[in-house]
């Protein structure tokens, strides 16, 4: 039963993170890096093996951490900001965030449900 539950969760994660009608890739199934990946390499913009992305400015990370925000709160703030910047256009906001519209919609619903639970408490 535990293995079946783990498999169900793994498949659900893949479905949520995969593009609509797209294939589920290994990167969508596993939260961390794949064991076979070399830490110094990544996929470039054209799909070639290239250098990893530059890490964010440390000052931004320091500001977020010193504000005492949780990862969920940061994600929600970033999503809401992207939606405002795109004038409510979810597809545009999703492109800005580097995700599919379905992924953005899922996260918005998750945060809305979290907000409703906080309001009830």
C-alpha cells in the first residue's frame, strides 16, 4: 500500500507539472536533481547542454529570509505579481514564470484554498 501511494503521488506530480497533452518527463517526477545530472551542466535555451543559470542576487534572498516569509508565501506573492503584470492574463503570467497555464492555475487554486482555510481558522 505505501508503494502504491508513493506511485500515485509521483504520477499526480508528473501530471500537474507536465504541459497539457505533453509527455511526463523525469524532471517533473523528481523534486530534486536527478542523480545522473552533473551539477555543472544544464539545458540551454536551444535545448543544448549548456551552463547552469546564474543564481539570484544574494541581496534578494537575504530580503526574503529577513522578512520571515515562508516558501509558500513567496510563491503566492510572485504568482500574484506575475498575474497583475500580465493584466490578469494567466497564459501570459505563466510564460513569465516559466510554467504552463495549467501549472499556474493549479497553484492559484492551491493558494486560494489555503486562504480559505486561514479565513475559517
